């Protein structure tokens, strides 16, 4: 059985790259894509993925708002924040919204696949930079 993944990012090229990388994994299947947070919620409703890879800065609805909505309606669906940003507020906000993991977009394909498997199993993954941002003094 494959882990069903939805990609939510406003950059088509990044979604294409993620799809190509994840297609190499036997146990992970990309079931859909979304270009913004609102679309992500619609796709989750239609497709019921196991894991959503969620960009944070997107038009129409940001990833934090979309993450909160998805986790409230479908608490069994895990959300992984995948972003270029590592500001402490963003890390805290999306984790409080219900994301299980926080990864930076420069993550390796192996680390990404492992984070998806971990999220599916209910285990969090935090990029070292995100963990560092959380422990820095305010």
C-alpha cells in the first residue's frame, strides 16, 4: 500500500520536481497537486491523501491557514511544512496549526521520503535550522 501524498506549492516547477523525485519511491504516490492553500483544502476533500506537503507562502490562502483547516477537518491527515523560510514565528505558527514536520526546500530526496514515511507513522521531522530557530532566545 502506498502513502498518498498531495503537493501544495504555488511554483509549478517545484511541484513537477517533487513529483519526479517521489515517483522513484515504491511506497509513495503523488495523488494530486494544489497551487494555493484554498486549492489544497479542496484537493484534500476530493482525494483524501495521507500526507500533504505544504508550502507556507502562497497566494489566495497561505499554508498555515490551510494547514489549520485541514487538521481541523481531517485530523488523521498529516501536513509537512516544506518552505524556504526558517523564521521562528513561521515555524511556531505552522506547528501550532497542526503540521507534524517542518522541512526546508533544500532537503535531500532521501530525507524528504523519510519525512513522509515518518509523518505517515505519526512521527515528526524538524529541519535542524527550524529546531535552531525554535530554541533561540526571543
